[in-house]
């Protein structure tokens, strides 16, 4: 693969990565998040499948050879690109091991969970709150899960956590028996995703996460990242709140320096023209203790990257390896 091809695939890879996760989502509902949540990751699969990249995946599904998804569909009957609406993961502590995972999908989600449980070791059906749930081992680690929804409700939610008590609290939040983040304002967790958002990430307290980060980044206190697609193309927006104005300015200057070096490295190299254009779409600005980073990928560039990916996928399906002639052979 030449360098131009690699660069064109950057945009496609970003979109594909987002889309693969997002094929599980819908708009973020703050009513599903515990009021004590300190971080959240939300993937909107419906938004992904409505996007340019999602449409490309749906149209060229066979050519892209999405083996894991196809195998899962054959085994469980669940089509991850159509039956999963969204995935929300949040935590009330700094550790990702304490997370609550909420997968929302169609009625097919229920039969898929039952099928998956057949292959899990030591599956039990304990009472979780006032419901029948699941307890199983995954790579030697205990997991608890509970399915919400019934035939007359259509949609299903599968809620998972490593601790039974944590799962029960999550169910109380979903049942509106415990406070949620709905209606909460004036805090890092209060922001909502933009229209067209596919992946939304927010963290209210980054102190522990940044403890071992490079010194320059240790002043970051909270972060918000939003990636999606609008009328102009793909976008990525990040807002970092730092300890003071100097920290924000230092990170901004460093980021601009990295971009400048990258542009110089790409200058005059036709194979890296695509990467240079992508870097031109990155903007960094500091305002007080707040740092804003934005990335824009035009529809034109995105279509070019996806077309290139399609061509490569088609070439890989041809019989026999694609062997490039050597310089000696070309002289013959």
C-alpha cells in the first residue's frame, strides 16, 4: 500500500471506527445516567448509519467482509448494524472497571443475550433488584446483567456491571427511583452532543487519569469530545478545561507546533497531500483556562477516502495476490 492510499484511509478509518461502535445507538438520554456519574461514553449507532460512512458500510457490506459481525449475526440472529440503537457506558468512580454498560436495541437483543449466555461459563439467574438477571464469568471476571423491556414495549435494554450492587443502583436510576443527570446544569457532565453526533465523551474529573500523563497535560481537569457528521462533513470537537490560562496556552502552543512540523513534513509530497489537507482542518484555540480543538473533514475528502477503501477491498477479493513488478522486471 502506498503512502497516498494510507493517508486517504485515515478519514475512512475514523468514520468506520465510529460507525462500528455507533451502529448501536440513539441520542444520549441523560435520564439513564446516575447523577453521580463522573464520565460517560455514548455511541449513537443510528446516527452513524445515517451518515456518509454508515451508508457506505450498508451499501458495501459484503465487500468490506465484516466477518465478526456476520458471524455474530449467524449465531444469534442479531444484526449489530440494524438491531443495536446505542451504547452508553458511564462510571461514578475514576476506574473503568466500575463502569455500567447500557446497550439499547430491538427485540432481537433479548434472544441474542440468551444465545450468548449459552456459551458463557457458570451462568446463573439470580434476582437483581426485583428482576431476574444474569451472573456469569467473562475471562475469569464476574459480571452481572439484566434485560429490561417486554414484548409490548418493543425495545430492549441490556444493563451490565461487574458488581451486583452497582447494577441495582443503575436499574434504580433507569426506573427513576434514584436521581439522574437529566436537567442538571452548570457542570462538565451537563453538556449535550451536537446534532449528528456519533460518539460523545465527557469526563468531569480528570485528576486521577492525568496523574501519570506528561507534565504538560496534568493541568487538564475535565474534557468533552464530540464526533459526528453535519452538512459540511465529518467533525470532531474537543473542549479541555485546565487549571489556569497558562496551562491552556501551553497545550495550545504545543499542539500548533506539532501541526506545523507535520505540514512541513508533508510539503511537496504528493503521496501525503491527503494527510496535509486533513491537518489543515485542525484548529486549536485557547480562551482563558479553556482549550478548544476542532477537526473538519469535508464530504469531498471523505468520499475520496471511502472510494479508495472500496477499490482496495475489491482488489483483495480478486484471485491471486497483487504483485507489483520490480524495477528490473519493468526494464525488460
